[in-house]
C-alpha cells in the first residue's frame, strides 16, 4: 500500500502537457518573427527544435544569435502578450488531467511543475486550468539561469519537493524537455500533443508514451519507474 510518506514525485512540463497549447505558442512566435522581418519559418520547425525553451534561447536560435538580454526579454513579453490575447478561450486541460493529479496526490506522490514559460504565462495557464493548488512546487524560467535542455528546471523542482532525481518522473511533450529530463537523471513519460509517438523512441529514459491522462494509473507508472531504475542501476 502506498503511503503519504512515499518518496517519489511527478514533475510536469506545463505547455503541451497540462494543456494542448503548443500550436498557439508557435503561431505567436511566427507573428513576432514576421514583424521582425523573418518570413517563411515553418511553425513545425519551432515545435521540433525549440518547444520548451526559454524565450531568449528561441530568439537566439531563430532571430539573432547575438541578441541582448534586454531586447530578448522585451520581445518575449510581446510574444507572450500575443499568446495570452489569442488563447484565453482555448486553454483547456488535457483529458483526464485533474483526476490523474488528484489520484497521484492521494497516493502520496509529490507533484511539481517545471516549465520554460515565464511567471506571468505560468500563472495565466495554471489559473485557467484551476490546478495550481494541486502542485507543491512550481518552477518557471525566471527561477533558473539555464533553460531546457539543461536540467536546471527539473532539478530545482525536485529539490523543492525533497525528492531525489532518480525518484522523479517527468511528463514532457517537447524534445528539449525530454533531453532536460535525461540530463537531470530522471525517467520521462512523453505526451503526443506536440511530437509523434515514434519521435520519442530514441530516448532511453522514456518509459511510456501517452496521448492524454484519461484512465492513467499513477501507481502503475510508479511500478514502471521502479523497473526502469532497477534496470539502469
């Protein structure tokens, strides 16, 4: 029987995991890029190469590798404003999310968020989803120096939850996020909201690929985490 003292945690990326919204972010980035003179960038390229990254890193990859911090912060906020204006009526939880979170919490599993979004977007989404109170730790991009694929966001969330990285299971949709979990020494559950099921096959830390949370059993995932940990130890 699982008790409230169980030493395990589930750490969730936010965009594309708690809500299926990454195309909305991509469209907002495309609008910003066009305004800055960058035409013809495929939104799918952003989703594959940069989804989950901090805004500064997205801008360095696609717009200007030498962009300064102040300008990057300004442009990121412009993009995030476009996103919030256009998405307010569209932010919905991934099917089964609340029941899964509540079931995991009742099983004594620590719940955290580790997102590349800024604090304003993080509050915006979690408030719309009405799930903020279910998380014991929420880490956004402003709280770490290096964004995904660096492990900092997930490691900080694990530290706040008081759980060793090897006992954390990350939920991610973005390739950069899965790599961040690898770098953090954490197993991962991949969601197909942004990338295809086949895309995740090259990552040894992915123990499950899911379309949504409906009918997903937290305790079954813990068993798979135990098997993965035993296999690599």
